[in-house]
C-alpha cells in the first residue's frame, strides 16, 4: 500500500495532533502515524498547566470550548518553604495574564475528537515506522500495520514522536549534538478524587520536594520527590500522604483533602536537548527533541510553541512559496527551548533536596528563595518565565 501526503506526522501525542489540526485548517494535507492505540494514548496522565499563549492557541484553533468550561484559570502558583513565608508567582500582577489548569489527557481527547470530526487521517498501531531519503526532495515513511508493509510519500516529515521515538534517531550522528542532565531522584505522582487546595503550590522541605496540583474542582494531583530506584509498591497511599503532608507547612497541609489514589506512577527527572531540530526535510517538535524536568510545567507548552513555529513555516512554504520560516525554525524553536530548560533546571535545583549537598549549598538555595521573597525584579522575572516568554516573530 502506498499513499502520498504533503506532511507525514510521526507521533500522535499532543504535538502531532495539534500540528495535524492546524495544517488541516490551512488546507495542507497530512497523515499522523502513531505507534500506540488510541486508548493507550488517551490513557496517559501527564502535566496539567497551560501557559497563556498555549491557552490562546487552543482557542484560536477552535479547541477552547471544553477547556474554558472545565479548566481552572489561575493567576499564578505558590511556593512554600518550610517555616519561611509562602511566596506567590504572581503572573497576573506582573504580566496581566493567566495560566490554565487543564490536563494534557483532556487536551489529547479534544484533539482526537476534532481530527475525527474533520476526517483527519490518524494511523494508530503503526509498527516499525522508519524515515527514508530525508535529505532528498522526495522523502518517504514506511511502517507496518495489520501485518502489511505500507509507504507514505511526503514533502516533509514532522518528528512528533516523543523521547522514545524514531525521528531523532534518524538524524546522522555526525550532526546531532546532545545536551543532558540527569537528576538523582524522581517524582511519585498520584491522582485522587478529592477537591484540590486553592492554588497550585510547589513545596521545598528538607525531606524533599512536594507539589499540590489539580485537574478540576473534584480531581487533585499530588507529587513527592522520591529516590531514583523507588517503585510504586514502595509507596502505599498511607506512606504517600504522611510524606506529602510533612513536606507542606502546617496551614497548607491542613487544607489538603486526602483519599484513596486512583492512579500512581513514578517519573524520572531529566533535562535533555538535541540540536539541530531540523535535518533535511525532517523537523522535530516537542519531546522528540528535548525533555524538561516537570518543575515549571514547561513540557507541553514548549511542544505547542514548536507547533506554532512549525505550522507557520509549513503554511508559508505551501501557500506563499516562502521558505524563510522553514529555514529559521530550528533556531527560533531552540531559543525558546533553552529558556525553558534554564527555568526548569533552576526551579528543580531550588526546590529539591540533592543527595550530597553540604550546608553551603543549602544556604545558597535558601538565599535564592529569600531573594524571591524580597526582590521585586526577581519576582517579575520568574512570573514572566513561568507564564511563558512571548513567541518570537
Ligand atoms: N512511531 C510512531 N509513533 C511513535 C513512535 C514511533 N516510533 N515512538 C513514539 N511514538 C508516539 C508515542 O506513542 C506518543 O503518542 O509519539 C507520541 C509522542 O507523544 P508525547 O510523548 O506525548 O510527546 P509530545 O506530543 O511531544 O508532547 C509533549 O508535553 O507534558 C509534556 O512530556 C510531556 O507528553 C508530553 C509533552
Ligand atoms: C501537574 O499538575 O501534573 C503539574 C503541575 C505543575 C508542574 C508539573 C506538573 O510544574
């Protein structure tokens, strides 16, 4: 079986699906090739905070209805630090903007729904996807489906297949540069059908980091920093709640409504970037090109900003024969990626306990928190980075 399309999109997570939708709205045909089943993709639980520009982008492309109904607009997020005063990252005050608490799982459902409504082609359970002749003018993708080998001839390939995907691996080792930090801990997350506390709060404690977040008025999401080798079996609910409550200051711990977890998982923390994000006619977007640690909730937002830049580049190429944005895509996207890597690294460093830290390190990081409490320029900078830097032209 052989088909032809203008853009072959590898990976049907939020980046691939949003790109597919935006291209379709501009009359550019595309096919999404996804390794997993639809049920698997929709079952994944990921982060849940949208920057102001991500919210606007979803609204602009007709994806805002459910988000505006079910999501929770937020003026910022809190930081708690043992017995020091609480701090609020006051996004509204410093930027006039708001964030939105709305889960990635819900966004992926919304995206699937519009692609199906609009007759979009998503091939699920596509095995052994590979990319061919990407440095030529006529690349193609092959994969296997239902025991049959299939081929898609395409003008461009968009690598939206996440950290474990094939796209990044298709770039020659000679040009590919990798930048990486591993962290000596993970995040243990649980979902619980109880009302969340008022604000999303990141907490530093000498026992380790903790986070109180939310998905809706009746669904809360909590995390604790855990050891790298821990498994969920090491963390029965009782142990989780005891540890979480101990890591928040008393007045916040008292507001947390505990209950049985309905989901529990552990994620490692990593900072990772590859350069370049373009190789011939292959363009990487989202987790295919980089990973940010979740402190700061940048992952999904960065994926959307890549989609913003890449869809603009592909539309300009196809509709106006203008290659400027294709040629600048990698550099433009990477500038924003590195800003987010920078913030996520700093927040991770500030808020976690690193094994082997000495009292000097502790004092330095406490002092960083004190600066946030007392220095308005530091408060403003953090608010601007947290809400998301503006897109470049
Ligand atoms: N062939 C086809 N599809 C693949 C392949 C492959 N070889 N490898 C992976 N995929 C699919 C995955 O099954 C997944 O559905 O690509 C998709 C990638 O989706 P995500 O990992 O969700 O990545 P992305 O769309 O870039 O989303 C950005 O934001 O919150 C963060 O890290 C979080 O998922 C996140 C991200
Ligand atoms: C989440 O709700 O899952 C979440 C929120 C904020 C983060 C990371 C994760 O920084």
